[in-house]
């Protein structure tokens, strides 16, 4: 079977990472979380106290930074571990998941030249096909030729509650109202920015998983992927 390129975009907490990871496992594709790259760079900027509106320093930082996304080992996966994120060789997997880092990520993600650096890396990673990549601009900018594009959405209340539960589990003391405000503010910044805003690609399938579980959502998208794989195989087979 041909191996597709699958792009999943959507707002914060819509289920992109969980669903994309599950789809990649079901199809035996590579999974790439582009948001983790913005978060890792944001963490570095915060640590170095680089102002989040200092474009030239942030661009220089992006160019000199090495971000690696690694799947967990089988042992780590069995223990519930997800993809690991390395910033200049240091494992920052859990450190990048705070609300502060998320906000900083969405601020530096408004800078066109910072995006250029990260987009080039994402395009290199996605070049061979057999990949599920998720973010905000994957179907519109990073992989515009993806054979299957999904715009994953859920109601703002449900998205905030999902994120709040994650914070609770980690022992962070944010209230549901605070998480709701963080998610809404970030969505607004992501949708309204001039460069590569969060928008549904015209050829993306809208999947609202407000009332759907991760497994159910992943199965639906895998069904669509199998149809596309079959169509591509037929086209390839029909050629002389
Ligand atoms: O990547 P994104 O911010 O879009 O969302 P996520 O990190 O995949 O999901 C946020 C939280 O919602 C996670 O804890 C998921 O387990 C949960 N979730 C859910 O309960 N039901 C879904 N259909 C999707 C995600
Ligand atoms: O998991 P969640 O959906 O909350 O966020 P994320 O996917 O980890 O992304 C963090 C931030 O990075 C987003 O709010 C965006 O501002 C930015 N981002 C982006 O601009 N483009 C992408 N392809 C991915 C993330």
C-alpha cells in the first residue's frame, strides 16, 4: 500500500496529539508533534530571558537550537510514556507542557522568520510520506500536498476541561477558569496572527470530537486514510 501524508490541525486541546499518535500507531506511520518544537524553543527563550517580542534574537535562537522528537522505547511506552522532546540534547518532555510555555510558544509562533526555521525542519521530517503531522498550519503551509487533511475541533469548554484535567493530574494548581482563559487567549492569537494562522484548509475534513473518545476519533480517521491508500494504489496500478 502507498504511504500517505496526513495533516491534522486544530485548536488547543482538540485532541490532535492523542489522536495523531494513535493513528500513527495503527497505520505504522511516523508521528510528528510540531507544537512540541514551538514549545521547546519557547522554553529556551524563557530560560535565557529573551524577550518574546525580540524578533532578531528569537530568530538567531531558533537557528542555533537543536530540537529532536523521539518516540519512546517499548519499555517507556508500556509505562505510559509518550513522545520525548529533546532541547539541545536535554529531555524537556514534561517541562514544555506548562501553561506558561504554551503562551510563550504562541507568542514566538507569530514571528515569520522563526516559523521559517521550524517549518523547514518539519518539511524535511515529512518528506518521505508515511507520516502523521499535527499542529496549526500543517495542511495549509507545512504539507499543503498532504493526501489527507483533518481539521480536528471540539467545543472550547470541553477543550479547556481536558487540558485542566491534565494539569490536575500533574498536581498543578490552575483553576478550570484560568485554563479556559489560557486556551481561549492562545486560540485567538493563533487564529488572528498574520503568518500561517490557524485556519481550516479548504480541502480538510472537519472532525468535531467534542463527544467522541480518542480511540473512536482515531478509527474514523484511519478509515478515511485506508480509503485514500486504496485509491492511490488503484491509480498507481492503473498506470502503464
Ligand atoms: O494536542 P491537543 O492539544 O490538540 O490535544 P491533546 O493533548 O491530544 O488532548 C488533550 C487532552 O484531552 C488529553 O489529556 C487527551 O487524553 C484528552 N482527550 C480526550 O479526552 N478525548 C478526546 N477525544 C481527545 C483528547
Ligand atoms: O497542545 P496544544 O494544542 O495546546 O498546543 P501545541 O500544539 O503544543 O502548540 C503550542 C503553540 O505553538 C500553539 O498555541 C501555537 O501558537 C504554536 N504552533 C504553531 O504556531 N504552529 C504549529 N504548527 C504548531 C504549534
